[in-house]
C-alpha cells in the first residue's frame, strides 16, 4: 500500500485520514491505487530496460527549509485532473484518471525512464481537499510563487473543474493562482488535433461573455494573481478563436462589469512568429516544448520502428535552442520544463526529450530568472518565469517528487529562483 499510505512528511494521523476518505468515497479507486503500488518496478532485476528507482542525485524532503520571498515569481502550470468524472468514465472507462496511464507506462528502450511513480502524496485524488493544501505548502517552501491552473470551458460546459471549485472554497490552499484556458478540442489523440473529437469548442460572442462571467468568480479571490493590479488570464491557442480582437474586447468589458477591473491577458505562443499583442493581448508566453524541438534521434535508438511513430529529442539540445532565442521586441514570458515524455499517454506516438539532467534544468531556470530581472520591457510585477509543469505526470514533466529524483526537481527550482 506504499502509494497510498506512505505520504512522506505528513503526520501519521493525516495519512490515515486520507486513506479512510479515499476508501469511503471510492472503494474501487482504493483498490486501483493498491494495484499500481504493487506493480511499481523494482529496478533492473525485474525489468532489464528499467532504470534504478533512485538516481544518484535523489533528494529527500527537507522540512527545515523556510518559505522564501523571491524577487521573481516562479509559476507552475497545474493539471486539475487526477479524479474520476462522468465524461472520462464514458470516454475511457469507469474510474479512469491520469494515473491509469501513468501506472501502465513501460520503457521503450534501454535507459528510457518509465514509469514515473509518485512519492510523498502517492497516487492522490484531487477530490480530497487535504491534497491541494499539502501541494501548496511544499510548493511555497520550494520557491514556487503560484499555480497556473489549466481551465477547460466548452461553450458553457466545464470539465475537471471540481478541484478548482474545491480550491476556491478553501483558503487553506495557500497558493496564488490564475486560470489558463486550454481552448483545444478534446480528442482521443490527447493532443488537441481533430481526429475522433470527444468535445469541441464552439465560439460565440454570448459564450465569450458567459465564460468571463464564470471566470470572474475566481478573479475576485484575494489569491488570484495580478500584474500591476490587473487580473492575469492566459489562453493556450488564441488564434483558434474567430474574431479574436472582438473576443478580447468582450473579455475586458465583462471583467469590468463583474467588478474584476482590468485584465492582463497572456497569449501562449506556438512559435516565435506569433505575437499576440497584435491580437489585443498584453504579453506572450513561451510554452515548452513548443518551438525548441530541433533534434530527432529515434532512428538511432533500439525502438520497435514497425510501430513507433513518435519523436525523440535531446534534452540538452532543446534547452540550448530555448536559451539561444531572443525575446527582443516580443514581451515574452519564458518557460522551462522538466524531462518531457508523454509515453504514458501515447507509447507508439510519444514525444520524448531524452537524457534529462537536473543540472541542465537548474541552469536553464537560473538564466530565465536572471533575464526576468533584467529585461527592459518588464515592470517588477512582470518578473515571472513559468514551469511546465507541477503535475503533468503522463507527460513526464512534473515538479512533484517521484521515486527516481525525489525532491530534487523542487530543490533545483528553489536554488535557481533564489540564485543571486
């Protein structure tokens, strides 16, 4: 029962309370967690292609770390999944969550780090308020200043909002936040492309106004992140929205009507060619790995090329491309990632950034924080660096501790953010 009961630094009474709540809410879910715990790999002896569970640079939790007050805000994208809901039950099977894919991932070649197995909170359920409280606590301790919660709105219908509503009603989740609208269709490919659409976007002026009314409830929360007094809202695919300039005008008007005030709108870039200030946004946002994938190594690896149709990139090379990019004239917030690898979702079509190194990630974050302090276009409130992500377990990029690195991802982040 390690994945359920071994919750790291949580007091024993809180561990037992979490276990009882999981069992009471969803007995089948408890059995699923136990199943995943039982099949966690035990290293090369049980699987010749598996990595050792703990890397040499594994770091345990350090309870003595004080909560810092950094001069750059490190904001991690946060996936509000990890709980069952009716639509996923219908599309993927009863009780499906992101953990379903994470737990069954396997290495595709020798040295490939899969699966990623969580520690500290284990295979958690976001219906339990204590989980988000603990996530916020450790994030702040390791110099994370905010979460950018992915928000899913489809013409008046929201998905995966239960954790966000729980957070909104629980001030004990002590973490600043803003919403980032993931405005892609949902498909069976997981990547927003239009094959086998499960639920699609339908844009209209009335729906634009309705969404901003809905979002305004979050924006009025005192924890909501603002830049120079303006509520932050980001959009993943702005140019998929017809009449984008008119949409932006409606958002701004409705936010004022709802008592939110002015907005600080951020458009997420697919490439450097996109400048969403032309569309009425206030700034751009890099979203790695978009725009930095230049190498392709799959032909050099002992993969089953009869079925594998994915891409394998070199992590160091991707970081070098990212750091070589100039932000001059772009008003662009920068974003780092951990070792992106979505094998858990799409093993035959995975995108893998191979040979992740903590020292490379830390150097990347350190440089992005330095630029955030010195970029001429930024006001002090715009000194933000983004991280993809807090908990994208099925995409292999997560600050949350795992069996291989422990708290080393978070430790490297803290060191980078606090570096002079």
